[in-house]
């Protein structure tokens, strides 16, 4: 089994890579930070064959060239985990920074499309495959000061449904995973390095971990052949909705 994971160098992507290594899946790990890719390859290659690709999902030519560069023995990708994405800023729409908007839309929507296009053709030809798209509770419930991020994740929700409609006839499963509050570097990125502000997001309750989401991805991809886990929303037990969290 060969699995390709985008955004593999941290958070949910890294946790998923570690979980897949425990299943002895061969791993194609993708990311923008070559030092982290090298460190992860060194760690996981003790368990399973690992190949790394350093590219930016927002650059279609970069994506296409990277996927096409795979050796023949690595091209039959069975599982694609579209995990790469980002959130930048948290301000009302009238004060939003268009540069932040571009980064979210390019990474969360176009990046998912670019990588998927590069991988799906082979899955269709082989009549098998499984695509896992990382959405968010924000794709289901829009909240104030997050309009563009929520819109980008709502697009992932729509793309997951559309992919399932188009690809089921080709033997390809599509799973949409929508996490709630997961404590990763997500909030640090969103608040542009303000670690103090980021830490407050998770104060007063126990958030989800990256490993919690990785466990769910494993559950989806190891389901019986006749079962498709189509859409899963995962919340911390203290979280009732996108911005409704019981804090102590």
C-alpha cells in the first residue's frame, strides 16, 4: 500500500504519516520544509520505505513535476491524504488582508485540486484508490472574523462530495474529515507567530490532538472494501460547535 500525504511535516500530516508507518504503508511525504522532511524520513524509514517530495501545493507546475518525478515503483498511489492547508489572520471581512485571502484560497482549495489532479488519473486507470480530504468544522459552520477561511473549507466540503460523485464509478473512495479544535501549530500560523495569543485558543479545555485525527483517518482507510466513510466531524468533548466551547 502506497500513501501520499501533503503537509506531512507537522500536525495532522505528521501524525498520519506515523500512524501509516505503523501499518507498514509505503510513504510519499510532501511538504515545503526540506529540513523537516529529511528528519521525518530518517525517523520513519526505520519502519517502512519512505520517499519525500519538496514542493508547494499552490504551484501547479511544481506539483505536477514532483508527482511525475516519482520512480515507477512509487507511482501506483493507493491513498491520497490532502492535508496541506493554512489559516491566516482573524479579522472581519472589511478589514481582511487580500494577501491572507490568497494564501488560504490557494493553499486550501487550489492546492487540494492540483495534487488531486496529479494523482487521480492513475487511480482511475487502476480502478481503485482512496482520497481523504481534511476539511474543518469551519467548512460546516461559518463564524465571525473567519469568513474566508470558512469559505475555503466549505469549498473542500463541496469538492469532497463532487469527487465522490465523479469517482465512485471508478472504484475510488472519498472521505471528508472535518476536525474541530485541534492543538497543533495551526493557531500559531493563523496569528502569525503570536504564540501567546495562539495558546489562549486552547485554554480551559482539552482540545483534540493530531493523533486523534490520524486515528480517524486510519479508521476510514482500513474500513472494509464495501464501506466508505464519507464524512466525519470530530469535536473535542468540550466543543459543541465551531466557536461554542465549554471552558473551565
